[in-house]
C-alpha cells in the first residue's frame, strides 16, 4: 500500500512551484556572490558558499516535508507554534549578539534565527484556528484568539530588536484574518479608536523606538535631512537602482556595490545590487518569477480539498507577497527601511530554509488534493 501511495504522489508531483522558487534562489545566490565579491579575489566569498549550503539544506527540507500528510500539522499546529515561541523566549537568554541585536541561537556550527520560523508557525496556528470557524461572516470575537497568538511572539521579536520581523508577523496576522473570513467592517471599527488615540499614543510609541528606528522614519519622509547619516542608505540605494537603467551595468560591474557606497549589499539592499547589474529588464524578470510563484500558489489554494490546506497555502504565499512588497518598496524609497529581506533572494540561512520548507508545505497540499 505504501508503494502505491508513493507512486500516486509522484504522479501528482508539483513541479512548477518549486521551479519558480529555485529560479529566484539561483539568482539570489549569484547576487550574493556579486555583493560579497572582493575585486581581485579568487573564488566565491564565504557568505556566498554559506548561502549555497543553506539552499541545499532548504531543498532537502522541502522534499522531506512531502513525506507526511500535511493534515497532521492541523492536529499538532499549536505544538509547533509553542515550540517556536519557546525558541524565541530562549533568544534573550542564550542568543548570540550580532550587529547590535540578539536574534540568533547558535547550535554547533549553525546559527538559527527563530523569528524567521515564527512566520510559518503563526500561519500554521491561524490556519488551524480558522479551519474550524465558519467560512464567512466572522466577527470581533473570532479575532481575539488570533490576536493573543500574534502579540506575544511579536513583542518577543520586537525587543531583540527586530522591527522588520515583528511587522511581518503583523502582516501575516492581518492577512490570515481576511483570508479566514473576518468581515472588513470590523477592521474599520478597530481602526477608528487607533486613529482617535494616535495623537496621544503616537508620542509615547515614538519615545520607545530606538534612535536608529526614529531616524529611519524621518529619513523616509525626507532622506536629505541626513544625507551622510540615516538618509545615506536610501539615497545610495536609489542611485544604484537608477544607474542600472534598462540593461544594467553587467555582472560584477556595479559601482555602488563594489565601491562600498551601498550598505547592507547582501541582505536588505540586495535588490539594489541586482538592479544596478541587470537593470530594469532583470528586475522585471525577477518580479515575473515572484508573480508566477504567487499565482501558482493561488491556483493550488483554489484546488485544495480542505479549508486548512487552502489557508495554509494562502498564509505561506502571504509571507512571500508582503516581504517582496516591503523590501522592494524599501529600497526604492516608497517605504521606510525596516530590515525585511527579499524572500529566497537576500542572504540569510534561516529565512531561506524556512521559506523553502514553506514551499514544501504548499507542494504537499497540491500533491494530496486527489488522494482523498
């Protein structure tokens, strides 16, 4: 019987979705290589090699996820969520400090960033919850438990500090509310007191932001306020994006990157590196790959045989969608700089591994839609 089921799974193997993801990953590794390449140096940088290793591990994880029925996650959703929350609690206790933030737990030679795994864990927990509610006409009461699931991990991430990941948990929360069937009028009702109280709460919230976070907001409004300080990132990023013009300067020929004008080249601003070297045509091709991945995910969700599977797929796709929107908006000056990586593309092992495992979950839903 096991061999029979295995053959049916192979018959319905989802090829298109991982091909889109792997294509973006490949471009990302090439760009990480360029962003960390030292002129005159030989061979790829350690960061490019490490990204390639994480990609390999992520592909293995993506395939391993296919070995079990995704519906088991429905039964163990809160346990998975709880395990990641425990990891977040351990970060301030045993976490490693890098770049002024304590975000990573070191396990042997590997450093894990639990906040990156919190995103899919929250999707699994909220998909489990909304799979047991009515598909339409949900109200304020149905928003309570999702809020209680989201706020504690978001606060744990915020104090690391990691404003970008905390914001992403908020985006996932709002997306799952809409996808779960909460009526939009409740969002308007909740937004009303926020707007009324914002003149009072705003100064208090502003006072609790880190100095660099305040500067990011101010320079988003007007980067020229501090062109050599807080506004430097976005100014140099827009110069890099614009200098690529139509076809780009060519691989390894980006001056903003290799002359070290562009900060955080391999992480937050890697899209700027790519645009400078491959131009508008390259950026459009990359966006087309993301669009293909998202549309394929929506098609899989539409054909899912159960509500949990559909919500699981849509939740994973929402992570990809929001990270693309915020990162591209950030490096082009349309949004504040909040430190959200470009999915499958920016350097970061935990992010890459978690996203590829998420793609494996989506493939799992697709492959099992005709088995029951």
